C-alpha cells in the first residue's frame, strides 16, 4: 500500500513558496515604480507646440527684434588695393665724370627744374670750346672760298672776252687758228675754276653746319653735368655719394616718385565689369581709399580713371585705377588700402541688421515676428552689405519686425517675448538663457502633470541635467531621451 502523507508535511513547505511569490511581487512593484519615475522625470514638463517645443523647451522665448527700414543705399564694390606713384623717374648720369655735389637730402621734396646733382664739367667745357673754335675755322674757310670764287669769276670773264676777240680776228684772217684755240681753252678753264670755287663754298658751308652741330652737342653734354628734377616729387635714397665717379647711363643715382596726384590700383571680379562700364559711361565714379591697418583714419576720395583692356585669366579680375589728389600726402606708394568703388545709389531699399539674416539649406531666411508674438520663417534674397545693415532685395517689406538675437531657440510658430536690445542672452551666433547662466521662464504645467514640488529632489535629476546640457550643446534643446524639455524650475 502507498504510504500516506502526514498532515504536517505540506504546511512545512508552504511558507517557503509564499515567500518566493511575495519577493517576486515586490520586485515587480519596484520595477513599475522605477519606470513610472523615469517617465515622470523625462516627460513631466509639458512640451510646447510644434518645433518651438523642441528648440525652446516650452514657454515664450526671449529675443531682440528690429524693424526693417527703407532708405537709399549706395551700391559699392569693396576690395583691397595698393597705392602706386603717378610717375616714377629713375635718375641716371648721362655723362661720365666725378659727382661733385648733391644739392638735396634723401627723402626731400623737389620741384620741376630743381638742381639735384652736379658732375664735374671741365672736360665737357673744353670740348665745347673746341667745337666753337671749329665753327670759327670753318667760317674762315668759307670766306676764303668766296674770295676765290670772285677772283676766278673775273678771270673767267676776261678769258671769255679774249677768246671772243681772237675768234673774230681769226675770221678776218688776222690771227692764226692755233692762237684762237688757245684763248678758247683758257676761257673754258677759267669757267671750270669758277664752278670749283662755288663747290668749295658749299663745302665750307656744310663744314660750318657740322661744326655748329658739334657745338650744340657739346652744349647738351655740358648741360648733363647739372642733373635737374623733371617733375614735382619726392626723392628716394641715394645710391652714389658725392666724390665717386659715375659712368654714363650705368648707375641709378636715385628715384623720384610723383605723389601729387597719385594712383590707387585695385582689381574687381570680372562679373562687376558690365556694371562698371555702364555707370562709368554715365559719369565719373567716386573711389574712396582708406589705410588697411587704420580703420579710424579718414578716407581719401578720388575718381576712377582707368579700366584695363583685358581680364586677368589667372585670377578672373580686371585691373582698375583711381586718381587721387593726395594734397595732404596721406597715401604713399606701395601702401595697401581698403578701396570702395561706388557704382550708384539704390533708392528706397529694404534693410535689416546683419545679424537678422540666417543661412539655411534653402538659402537666406529671417524670423519675422507677427502681431500675436509668434514667429515665422521668411525666405529672403539678400543683397549688398552696407555698414551694419544688409539689403534685402525680395521677401521682406519695410516696417516688418525681424528677430536679431535669439534665433537658435526659435522655430516656426514659437512665441517670443521681446527684450531690450543689448540685454544679454544669445543672438544669431550665441546661445541664450541657461547656456549663459540666466534664468528662463518656467513651462506652464498641464492638468494632471506629475512635476515634483518646489524644493523636492527629482529622481534621476543628475541624468536629466546631463541630458539637458547635451540637448542644448548638440541639437538645440531636444526633449525626451536627452533630458527634460524645459529649464529647471526655481
């Protein structure tokens, strides 16, 4: 027969089984509690509507705004150029000799015709005197030739008359034929002597001309001993000092730069060439130049006077030159300057502060504040930049309110609270609010929310704060897994 179980055997095992069930139930309750606490910490704050909740963390976002204005805006091209002397003269000796004196110091300003250097002129003075003496000699030879011509002309006339008489006597059979031929030959020789004298006179005149040319050349060479300035300008450094012997056309003594007026040379993109040609045909285009390393220096004003005849194929730019009076000598050859070429003036252009224009995947856009203090994005086409403003060619009307600071926490549909300009917080290039340690408006709690009471520590608050920091630093304050959506309540 099977062995009967005693009553006391079953109750002995029952307390152990119940203990296991109780422990399992307790673990399940604790797990549900942890899940509930985690859900409350991550979603206890209500999310604001739309994308504004993802970026702003709920509530009104503090921003700085400005109104789009309408004004006349100059259309300008701003580039970097360099100053170039209006004319540069290389001073060289044109005769060989000893450099006796320098009548100016290095760096002095000279006027046209001022004597700069003096070269020993004694050898050239002697050559000039010799040339003058040669002229006198040739003039004497001319006088002698003219005297010979007169003498030979008289003899020729007498010989011709004698030949005529003897010819008549020969017809009358008074003299012989031989005598007649002799007088005729003498007359012909006298006539040729006259022609020779005339040629000698022409030769003497030619010699005189050559001698006079030699005199003029000697005078020119003698004048080269005085080196004078050919223009108004400023002297450079002297490469040869007085006392040295200089060779003709071999050594540069110094340079002279004309700086009144002066050129500013600069290049503009070839895409600007049609506009430059168009507005240049309508009148003179003003050019401003300002030293590159001194933003507070006053700018010089000139006019565009030169457009190169070809585009540089290596850089895609075309060279332009502006002429400046430079009466105060602020511009210096070789100096780099900021050049502003004004083409025309755009009337009634819409402008906004530069920081209001953002750049996205679809181009430039602006946050526009509507009457209900909500914002909307507006795609715009930006034009030229004028000082601290940007010209908006399309997409915005004058008088509309745009956001200038705080854009990174906005999205279409977000509500904003307007704060005074310069009141701190992030702008177009900075984070606002908690990133700078400033308190932000707390999110409004929905009915039935499980937000903890003020002063009570949250479970998982450390992980929530870390998630909030990552959200702002990474993707603009995303809620959910990255941390609680709103800033911590005070």
